[in-house]
């Protein structure tokens, strides 16, 4: 990276229904927001906090924003990042958003170098967030960096924080996060989830933290302890993991939503680079855009 490339910073289920206007980016804002902090949470994993009250008042769990470094042409396009949480002021009004990201390429490498006072371009809120469906037990399943949408979702479900211009009420009696990582050094945000009153069940591929094995095994154990009728599942992470979770949910007849991590270019439904196969009501399938008809889908709608 050269100094010349930068200015300041080194669901609704998928179906064949007619899309409502709120699926599109009509209400999204494009702005520059100041970085107020950018802190390391785990190996190669950071939380960046952005001052953007207008966006913070609108966004709901499961939605995302597109981020871009101003006056930087490599990468030229923005990148999608899920809402981790909103940031309230002393009166409880949302004044900023938190984004958690894993450093894996040029854009995230540039983000990791940002410090307080730098500015980022962003547009949002984008996409279709998680639905609000009353349940006794919300079970969230995450793999890798897929935990990022679930702090806000868990807080909302338990009634600890409200999101969006039309505040949604508490809708779960209990919230559990089954969170799988490759190793303990990649575990990010565990204290945040515990502080929010979310039960945290951990697994790791190498046995360095929690259950030594797959996160889907934690899900199976959790479901075995109660009636399937009392549960709902929300899932985000690697596609193979989400497919496995979807199959478990279908087998035990538990409703399940998945938040897809499909790569996208525009974020507003124009380029059709983020399409996924989704089932239609007549049994056929069609392509749906993750950025506007998702990223949250009914797991049964996805053609894995």
C-alpha cells in the first residue's frame, strides 16, 4: 500500500412473491463516518466503531453496510460487513455502529490500519434482516467470523436493546450462541455475548477451547435437551456448516434462518454478482440476490 492510495487511513424467506419496497436500498444512506476506535478482539480480528447516528437509528440485526476507504482505488469497490451492534449515547440513543471483521485481504488489511479520526465511506443499512418470531429459545449457530450478526440479534431477542425506526419488542425467553472456531486464538467477542446475557457454547477444531469437534454437534446437543417446538435457529458461517445446520433443522422440524456470506460488488441489487439458488412455491428454483432478497433467508428456501 502506498500513501498516494489513501487519504487518512493507512428475511423474509426467499420465494417468488412480489418484493416489498423495503427490500431495496431506497432508505439507505451514503456517507462518510469517522472511526472512533479500532480494537483487536482476537488473532486478525478487529472491531471498528463508526460515528453515524442516522444509520445507527435505522439498522436492524441481520442487515449490513458496504464499507470503502475514501480516495482508495485498490480495492475500488466497497465490501459488505454485517452489523455487530449499535452504539448508544448516555441517553440510550444510537449514535454509531460496531463492525467486527477478520483480516483476510486488501480491504480488511486497510481497515486494520485505521485509527481514531480516520474516515470511511459507507452506505446502508442494506439487505433484509432477521425476522421477529416469538420463541422460547433462540439458538444461534456461528462458524468462523459468522458470529458477527448475533450480538445484536441476541440482545434484541432478549429485550435488552431495540433496533430500527420501528422498535421491535423482545421475542425470546432464552438466547444461546453455539460458536465454532478453528482454535482459541480466533475466538472473538465471547465476553460481549456473555455480558449480553446470551448463553455461549464453544467448540474448536483443535480442542483448544470448548467442545473438541464441530459446532453442529453442539447444536444437536442443545436441541436434544428440549422440545423442538420451543426453538428457532439462526445461522451464519461457512456454507458447508450452514447446509449441515439447515439439514438438522429440517430433520427435527425447527424453523431456521441463514445469513449468507455470498461475495457481492454493489450491495444494492444492480450487479447480480451475489445470486443464490432459491426454491419457488411451485417447486422450481430461481436466482435471488443476497444483497436485497437476503442476506437472511429461510434455510428451506436455499438450494444448497
